[in-house]
């Protein structure tokens, strides 16, 4: 076994990653949804559960098994690498592969959320609806520095992609094209949000105005924060690919893992806080 | 100001929008120059077709109650309060009532008047 400082650091970050991504975050979500079900039982609030409860339980059971398999396999592979005395570079590579594997349940969960969102939107709307006769501004939802950072990130990555591609077209063709497409798409989405920030469809016909506002704010903030982060990440990747950023794989792996954990913890906090303050009384069976 | 629509109301949705915006301008809740939400936003908030909101806005613009300034948005017309008191729909109703009364006096039945009205409306 190798007990050098980088190895200990990679092992610590790996352990934290397993704990955060596969134990802490899923447990927090499970606890929050259980509390929601206690406060708003499906029998009294059927509109809050547009997908049959049986399907949801089946999905959660499958997700738990997948998560357990990933955690067991990942820990075993990492432990074998560690016992065999592999260096920090090999361990860091394993950690990155595990990060990608741990993202699979999150992606599956996102697909499930999309399905739930479709079911919510498909509910028949009540005949009486009201709205505030006031135009929304983007600054109502997203603070100005976040807007500036969100636009600056992809723009910097686009400029970097074009500038670096001209210096080394063969090496950077694929990554530059990828950055152009993704950053271009993000810039377009943000321009659309700038033009009509309040025109996002309601998440569901029964949601209160305050919750609709929170949902729109969350989506717009996610768009701008993700754009800023992706812009910075793309620029760093481009510089690394072009050989202008002297960083070793261990540092990159540790940085990516910590960033991923922090982003996930932050997102979980925001989503669960929104869930806790959500006014679900409008979903009562007899409510109109 | 809050605006609400009722799909069970026999009045069409665009007419409900028009009457509420007109009432808001008349009572001063919507001040001259006040910005109105974009068509897509109001349609998304009320979960109705954007064409319905566009129709209401274009009729309000025709009546001089609001001012549509292209991409800058829709605003209450500076003379909106004065214009909102002019009710073209009630003028049309009174003009039609007079015509119908005249036609009835000539001995035409309601069915004949209806057929004539349909012919005229079809051009």
C-alpha cells in the first residue's frame, strides 16, 4: 500500500464522494419526500401525486438497487487499487470513473422527474385562473452579478475555442466544436430568458403564484449558474487540451470531485427548501 | 393589478381580458404609461393561447386604451383613461338595435333580419 500525501488526499475525497453522492443526498431526498407524504397524504391530495404511487415505489426500489451496486463495485475497485499499491494517478482515474458511474442514478432520477413534470402539466386546469398584470424582468428572478457571470462564462469559452482552434486545429477540432455548440446553445437560451423571463410555462395548473415564481426563479438561476460554471470549465478544458494549463490529472480529479459534491449539495439544499415551503393546500381533492 | 378569467363564463376569454384591463385603466389602477405583461407571459400565467391575449391587446390598441411599442412591450396609452370610456361595443349594440327596430317596423320577421344580417356579415 502507498501512503503518500496525494494518495491519502485522493482516498479521502473518494470516501467523501461516496458518502455525499450515494448516501447523504439520496437520504435527504427520501426524508423530504416522506415528510411531504405525511403532511399531504395521497388520499387527500391526489393532484400532488399525478403518477400512481406504486410506480414511484417501484422506481425508488430499482434506483436503490442500482445505487447499492454502484457503491459496492466502486468501493471494491478502489480498495483493490489501493491494496495493490497503485499510485495517486491510477486512483484519481478510478475516482473519475466512479464519479461518472455515480451520475447514472442522478440522470435516471432526472428522467423520472421529467415524467412527473409532464404528468403535472397534463392535469386539466381549473376553469377560474388569475394572474398579476405586471411584466416580469429577469432581475426579479436572477441577481445582476449572476446574469453577468452567466453570459460571460459561455462567451469566454466561445472566444477561447475560436482562438485556440486557430493555433492547433488538429488537436482541438472535436472539443472546440463541442464547446461552440453547447456554449452557443446556452447563450441563445439566456437571450430568450432575457427577452421574456416570465413566459416559462407553469409547472402545473394548480400551483400557487408564489410557487410558480419560485419554480421560474429556480430554473432561471440554474440556467445562469450552470452557464457560468460550464463556461469556466470549458475554458479550462480547452487550455488543458492545448497544453497551456500545467495541471496534473490528480489535481483535476480532486477538483472535479469536490466541485461536483459541492454543486450537488447546494442543489439538494435549494430543491429541498423549495419542497419544504411549497404550499400544497391547492392540491386538495375538493380544492378548485 | 390582478386579472382573472373564468372559462365557464359565456363571455369569451379575450372579452373578459378586455373588460378587466379597460376597467383597470378607467379606475386608475393601471396608470398611463404603465407596462403590461408581454403576450407570452400573460398567456403562460393564465394558461391560455397566446393568440387570445394578442387578440385582446390588438383590440385594446385599436380602441386607444393601450399602446403596443413593438419589442419594447405594451403600455397603457397616455389618453387610455379617456379612450377606455368610449365603448365601441355598446355603440354597435345601440346602432344595431335602432336598425332592427326599423326593420321590424317595416314588417320583417326576426328570421328574415337574421338571414339579412348573416348575408351582410359574409360580405
